[in-house]
């Protein structure tokens, strides 16, 4: 799928399930960059690992964290209800592999748990820092981030200049 298809089929419907204040170009760029970094927006099951979905969530930290964090728990339950998924970590985690809307919503909610505002579009280093704080990748690949982030910005280019 192209990034425009992912935006239309997964990210836009996911953001529509959340409060309007969670929908911004900054959020979309972060979601696209993280998806590119984590899965190349291709793999819904981590190669050789436990993570699931385009944004590569693990059951314990990522899924359980979003379901339990005070800033995201209520929204996560609402998303689960809208997607007909029981709000239990194991069930959500298994479903992320097959439900890109659920995966995108949980990715946005994980970003929401960070108290800092989203970086301005184009703040590559601050965006990397947010990704590392929230995703806590076991083997972070900083050398790939700039290209992923640039590709994400390109996907929104027409909207960012408007």
C-alpha cells in the first residue's frame, strides 16, 4: 500500500475515532514516520519478534500501556468498542495484525501518553526523541529515521504548504 492509501484506509479512520485535538499534520507525520521506521508499512507481524501491526506494538508495554495509561485508557476503550474488540491486552495485540485502523488509533494514543506536545513538522531530531521515548525500540536505528521522516513529510506535502 502507498502512504496515501494507508492515510485513507487506516490513519484517517483511526483519527476519526479520537477527539479532534488528536488530529493534526504533526500527528500524521509522526504516525507515518513511525510506521515506516517500524514495519516499512509492510509487515504486520514483526520478523523474528513479538510485535504486531504496522506500528509494531508488543502486548505488554505498548498495548497494555495504552489500555492502562490515564491519558489514553478511556479513548482506547472507545476505540476498542468501535472496532468490536475486547479491551484486553492479548486480544487487542492479536487484532493489531489484522486491523490497521485499530493499530493506527493505538499508535496515536501511545503518542498521546507523552506529556510533551508533538514536535512541529520538520523537527526531525525532536520527532526521533519522541519516537524513542514512546516506542522504546530495543534496537533503535537512528540512521534510518531521517529518510522515514522525510518520506512521511512528502506524503503530506500538499497539505503542509496550504
